[in-house]
C-alpha cells in the first residue's frame, strides 16, 4: 500500500508511452473485499507489507493514522519492510494495536537470537488448515538506514522456509502451506525452486503486476502491483490436500468502484489536519514517474532541483520504486511528499573516484545480480553529473565499462563532492566529510517548480545500457 489512504494516480504502460489514471484507496478496497467475500466466504486476506510508510500523513504519525483503518478490513496477517522505518520498537507498538499478527520467520534479536515475530500462523477455513509463513524483507539490515533494523538480524529465508514447511506439514497438520513474502518476485521464485512444499506464494516488494500466477515448481506465485492500486484474488480448489484447480484475478482498484461510505468518512476525518497538502505549488509539462529501472523523470526532477541550489560535482538519490506518479498538469504539495514522504535533509560528502566506481558497481550488483538472493533493493541509483556505460548481464564488479564526470573520464585518485539524500543515496561506508546543508528536499523541489513553470524534464541518460 505504501501508505496510500485515498484515490491516487497510478502509472500504466501504453502503446505510445506512460499513461496515468486514478486508482486505489482503502475505502474502495473495502468495497471490493465485500464483493469478493460474498462470493467467496472462506477467503483469507493478507497484506504483504510496506504498509506503514509512503505518504506524508502516514510518516508524520509514524503509522498511527492507519491503525483504525486497517482494523476495519478483516486482514488475517501481514509481513514487513518499510514498516521498520521508525525503528523496531515503534513497529512493535503498531503491531500490538492491530487485530491481526505480523508474521516474520526471518527476523531475529541480535542479542538473544530469538525471533521477534511469530514465524507462521495456522488458519482454519472451508474445513482446511492453512499454514501461512511470513518472510519480511531481508535487506532491512543491509541496505536500509541503520535505525530501521537496529538490534535485529534479517536472513534471506533459505534456512527458515524448509524448517517451517516441515513443521506445518507435520505437527501442525496443515492442508495447505502459503508463503507470505516481502523478499521480491525473483527471490521468491529462487527460494521456492530450492525448497519445495509451498502451495501458494503471496509475493511482494518488487511491485510486479502478475496477471497470471507464475509456477515455481508446484507453487503458484502471485504479486499484485503497489500502492494499493491493485488487489490480487486467488481462488483454489483443494482435493485430498492438493490444489487441483485455481482462478486468479489481478483487479485494478479503479475510480469507478464506490468507496465504502463508513470507511471513507473515517479516512476523510483522519486527513483533515493535512488539507494544506492540496496546495498547488507548480505545473509540470512532463509526467513524473518512477516506473523505469535505469532512469526516471521523477528523480531527474528531484536531482535537478537539488543541483539548482546545492553546488557539487555529483548528485545522488536512491532508486526507489514507490511513489505515486504525477501526470502532466498542476502539482500539489502532496505530490512532492509522495516522492519523498520523510522529506530528508540534503547532505554533501567527498568521494574519491575509486570509491565512486565501487559504489556504482555495488548498486548495479544489487539491482542485476545473477543470484536473485543478492539483489538488494530497488532500481539503479539515480544520479546527475556523471555518464556511465554498463553491461547489466556482466558478473559482479565488472559491469561498468566507462564512466565520465562532467565530460572527463573518471579519475580514481581525484576527490569529488556529491550532494545526496538519505543513506541509501550514498551509503555510509563510502566517502568522508559529510555535511548537512540545512535544506530539505521538498522545499527545494517546490522552489524549482516556482522557477520553472511549466516544468519540463529532459532525460539525462546518466546510465546507458550497452
């Protein structure tokens, strides 16, 4: 969901390029769930995570605004990723308020080695025992800001999955085993092919819109987009403990769905303190989205805004997948927060050319690793000020072919200044002399829109696949 309470814009791929239309919102999802539950009364509803982060009201309240809304939906369980954004203790507080569990078989206390959350839960429905194993996103303690996973250890699930499948099939007498995973689609497929015994995988993290289930061995894998713009329904026919037939629908939560009136009223009341976010702060002639792996107009705009106010050689941001697109036309303040809801302060750092190459290679490995379990997050790092030619298919450490900084070949011994946002932009192991600028990125983007009306974003082709 990434915190999208209401109808919002979504990106679609059309025959001539990106297209946009409004989707989503919890009240419309509630209507859809009511329809499906009437037709399929034995249904179980699961949330793949990225729930308590992604929009300004959710970040501002550290997830609190969502709790009464989520408790109205009849969710059976969830797992997590960006939900750790306010630290492990805050997530524990939020989960205690929910009327359903967070499942995570791969999150441990470093000090004690104990699991933080239940690894699985067994549900009884339609005369069946359904065992559901949760896997939280394994990169929380590896590529996310340090406070996300403070005191915790996250694994990739390779040890835990077969253990709990066996436990569910054995002592728990489960008729069906379901994996609720925030590892990512390619990661889940690799896990399931290596460790059979799962009937269904509810996959998330990589924002795939799977219109048909993918078969990983005997397991049906579905993934249902992002931002709550889609809901996936998987109906199973089970005979003698085996899935003998299935029917799947990836349903767009379209604007023509009538929102549940009671839940919509609750959402409207919760958002009243944030009415000022509807202020129009600019106009864009270019659609701004994050729907492409190597470069995207939303982050070209973000980095151009920083470049206009902060002098540096280079500019970096993380290759985030989340963030509702902004179609050509008026831009509201809320749209800017959707791109960076935490509104981070811009910082600068000094990097040698050798460090820069190492950082870029590390990011390319995390994006395109030939081992899915080594893929560590979103898209290619967003950058301005450099030109990098790379081969995505090459092995680790050898993807970069040529790198230029301001039309000059990268000098390994030279020191470059970079401006960036968040530790994901320039991870802490790279560089020195980090300094805060006192400028926050939403105000910087707003200033750029004021100076460029309408704003036109031209692709920079910072990274070129060769």
